[in-house]
């Protein structure tokens, strides 16, 4: 067993800090194949969980407090009153308080946390942390969509990031080997089997994002303004770009992205079911263009990396992934050519970045659960 594996680290850390025998819970990060900046507008998204995860070793203690030890430091979190700290502690404390808000009993726990989900790279390390902590604090009693909704509430109300449901849902509910086709209005989800003939590259642009500041919230606000002007409660109720002619400026551009991205996501599901990877790749490329020009959430570095990937042999399509303003791109690859393609992209982009960017090949892994 490799001691640097995060699950092993979580267990060792627990033993060193607290002693005794904990239970171990795991929640993965996610990729999003397509359906970007549409979850908060009620649209359809197609994420999958990845084989990089956050592990929490946990056991109850006799106090009304969480004792936490992580890669990022240690903390004592008082459960009598929430106090925002502006760092990783807010995700842990936020989850405890959001569980209580939802009517669950949360008592004191000792928690040891270790994760190999890259941070600030757009693969939802924070959702993985929230979901894993949620499982740990409820002894695995709160799971699935309910756990995802509580984790989203923790992020919205305690961390202060107005995210949609996609990341937490993917982490809590994904199935190995499948993409999750999620309707973010009804929360109905369908598991779509991923063919063996495709894999995903995640390549970090080297530009760190942080969504609690400005851009993400302002895009969301533009979408809400557009919906209001169109007389609908969510932009996902609009299916035709022709309906947007009465809008102007940013609300019009953002709405055009949302309406077209939802149509692309539906088309992507059909392409995936037909195993049409060339068609799926084309949709990813179109998604990037719309995110860059209409949603305006890309950066020059991310555009450059995406264009490079799109032009590389063995890549069906590529686009920026996640909230934007930096972070990673996702590229749809032929597994036989994936390593070679990744090396080409990484080497060329390193010439621009001044160092080799982080890059991983990911597989669609299982959603969160207890590790026995
Ligand atoms: C972030 C948010 C998600 C979603 C994406 C953009 O990852 O947490 O809810 O809005 O951005 O698709």
C-alpha cells in the first residue's frame, strides 16, 4: 500500500492526532463534460466524478466541537456558533451548520482529512470536501441528492459562494463509468454510460481561480436580470434564441450562452449515446467559444491552452471547465493517443507558461460513500 495515498494519509493522521478506530468516508472531485454556467439557470449539465477524492477519517468525541486535522492545518471548530474564517475551515464548519439547518443532529467529532483533488483547478475540491465531511458527520446516514443539496447550502450560506448544484451533485451521486445527465430544475438525473473508446484529460492553465470574488456572481446576476426581463423564473425555460431579441448588452450575451449551452448539452447526450465522439468533440469546442465570447469567463491563457488542445492529434474536442477565470480545461481524448497528446499539449504550453502545467488523465469514478 502506498502511504502517500490520501485514504492512507487520512487514517495515519487520525491515529497520530486522536488514536482509536475511525470510520472512513470518500467523496470525489468532478469533471464537467459539457453544460457550463447553466446549473444556476436551471439547465442541463453532464458532469462525472473523477478518481481523485477527499477522504475523511471520523469518530465522535464528547465535546460540542469538531477537532480537525488536514493537509492545510488543524482547527477546533465550536459548534455553538458559526464564525466565518475565510479559509478551508468554512467548508467543514459550514457543512455542520447546514446539516443542522436541514434538521439533522450534528454532534462533536474528530476528523482527519486528506485529499488528492487539485485545488483551484476547477475540479471541485471544495465540493469533495463538503460532501465527505457531510457523510462523516452523519455516519453515512445522509446521502445522494439530499447530501448534495445540503453541501450546496453550506457553500451558498456559509462559504459565501453562490454556486449551483452541479459539483456537489456529481460528487454525491455519480456512478463509475458513467456521466451524469442532470436536469438542474427537476434534479432528475440519468446515468449515461461512457464508451471505452474515450477518456478525459484535465490540464491546469496555471491561473488560479477564486469564485467567492466578483466574476462568477456577476454572471449569475446577469442571467437573473435576463430571466426577469423575459418574464421567466429561470433561463432554462427559454428554448429559442429568437426569444432573446428584446434583450441587450450583457444580459443578452449571457442568455445566449445559457440557451445555446443547454441545447448543446442535450445534443451531447445524443452524441454520447450514439458513441459519436467526433460530434461530441465538436460540441465541446462550440461550448468553449460561447463561454469565451458570450459568458466571458475564459482568460487569454485558458484560450491558448484550449486552442492548443483542440489542434492536437488524438483530441476530439476541448474547452474550459468549471466556473472559469482560470483553472483547468477538459479535453476529450482517444485513450490510445491520450498520453502522447497530453505530452504534446503540456510541452507546448510549458513554453508559454514558463513551467510544465499539471495535467492528468481521469476516469469516471464512483460517487461518495463509506470506504470499508
Ligand atoms: C462552479 C460552480 C458550479 C457551476 C460551474 C459552472 O463550478 O460551483 O455550480 O455553476 O461553476 O458551470
